[in-house]
DNA sequence: ACGGTGACGAGAT
DNA sequence: TATCTCGCCACCG
């Protein structure tokens, strides 16, 4: 059973400038169908030590309702740490996304 | 204890 | 391509 704690623990390990999708995080935790739980966990998170901005959708889109400033805020945070962003405001998962093995190895 | 609530994702239209 | 639907399940009151 996947818990919010597990999500936070893994997200904390995502390196600066890299990102992972909700679904990949769920998969790395052994529950590939629970992407929504990952999203919910991050949505309600209050701990600033968890780099929530490094988690994006499977297609690289940022969170519509990212805390404190929405998607704009998330965009700036990612830009500031060197993630590669596309013209349409999505992150380039090819360049900045962690593979599943990478996530599992963390 | 039980049901509403999502920052998902894939498939259908 | 843009929307829509639906399965999914931990959390909280």
C-alpha cells in the first residue's frame, strides 16, 4: 500500500533540475496505477522540504494549481534550477526527466 | 466508519 | 488536436 510518506520520501530525492511524472513515481513505488494518489499527496503537502515542483504530468505539463502562484510559479522554479523547458511551457522529459530505473535506484 | 475528493493517465469520441 | 469518461485509492472529518 502506497502512503503519502512514501511519495514525499522519493520526491525529496529528485535532483535539482530533474523531474519525474506522477505515474513514474507511483510505478517506482510499486503501484503503477496510483498516479492520482501521488498528485493528491503533493497537492496537500505543506512541507517546503519536498520539491513538489519537480513532479509533472506524463506529457511534461506543469500543475494547473501549483501552490503559491500556480503553473507560473512552478515554471520559474524549474527554470531557475536549469530544467529544460519547451516553448509551450512544458518540461522536456527527454532531457530533464528521470527514467524509471533512475527513480528506482535513488 | 464511510464516502467525497483530487496537481493522473489512458482510451474513446 | 481538444475534450470527455472512467478506474484508481489514501486521506480526512
